[in-house]
C-alpha cells in the first residue's frame, strides 16, 4: 500500500473527527503538501457527514448496539500496548457502518413519506371518482323521474301562457303522486341575481300562493324543472304561475306573474 493510499483511508475518519492527535497532524501535513485528491475527498466526506446530520431522524441506539460498541471500546483499550499513544476508541469500519446506517435510515424515511403521499393521492382520486359517480346517479334518477311524469297517462298537462305575447309558452305536467315537471324552450334568462319561481294558486278564497321551487334556463334557454312533492293536491289548486324573484326565491310573489296556467 502506498503512502498516499494510507492517507486516503484517513479521509472519512478525519471528517468524523475520529483521528488521534498524531494521525490528525500527519494527515493535515499531507494536505498542506498540496494533495488535491485528498483535499477533494475530504470536502466530499464533510459534505456527506453534514447531510447525514440533517437527514437522520433522532433515535436512541438499541441496547444491543450500545453493548457491542462498549465491548469494542474496551477491547481496543485492552489491546493497546502500554505507553502507546491513544487512538480513536471506535474503529474506522464501525464509523463507516454508522454512516451507512444513518444514510439507510434517511432514505427509508424519505421512501416511506413518498409512499404515503402516493397512497393519499390514490385515495383522493378514488374519492373524487366516487363523488362524480354519485352525482351522475342522481342526475340519472332525476331524468328518469322527469320522464315518468311526462309519459305517465295519469299526468295532467297545464299550459302556461306568457303575459307578453313575444315570450314563448311553457307547459307543466302534474302527476298526483310523482310531482310536477315544468318544460320550456327559448326562455330568456332573468336579470342578474334573479331566478324564476313556480307558484300554486289555491282555490280557497284569500289563499296565499304556495311556493314550489326556483329554476333557471340553461345556456340554450331550455327549462326542465321538477318538483317531486307538490305542497297540495290538484283539486285544491286553480292555477299555476311563474314569477321572477331574487336569488334563493321568495316566500310570497314580489312581481307580476310572467306565465300563468289555469287548472279546470
């Protein structure tokens, strides 16, 4: 083994501050003589040591590891000749093993965190897909219900006539058990912050209009609005009306009806 190779073996121990006084003096003299290779290796070893200090989680050594370390220290002390200069209590191979253990622990911690992030991402995607599926199922159920109201022979058609002859007509289908479905085409959207609201006008004298639901035309001006549970039965209602109300609806009409349909 060359003299340079002997100094090269001291690089890691020097970075870990594990050399005795004589070894440190010899190695630093070798560096002072201008060995660029050892100087670069020492800088890399110091960088690795600093990174390990930040990456490794706090942990207490196990009783078995502590016992082995103390056994090694005592063995080194007993084997040292009397009067010989004191050397590092911990052999180089053990320092290298500790460094490798710290590096493995840091990598395991990072890999576990990465795996947890991947699992969370999969769970989030599954939850989003389940939510989307439930939304589609609700839309399908509503569409099926609307179709049943429109096609059932027990449904009663009510034409909704606009107060302005330039506005298109709408119609409502009333089923005594399944509810009401309002249909319209080419309906202009209400003003900003406003909605359309359906009312039932009772036959009873002095009876107040009963709110059913609010709705809006889609981007193409189409309306298919369903109310599953009308607040009263058909025989007690004389008319339907649609007004324009503030967003969220009103307990009583605040504007003149835009569409009205009488029920005979």
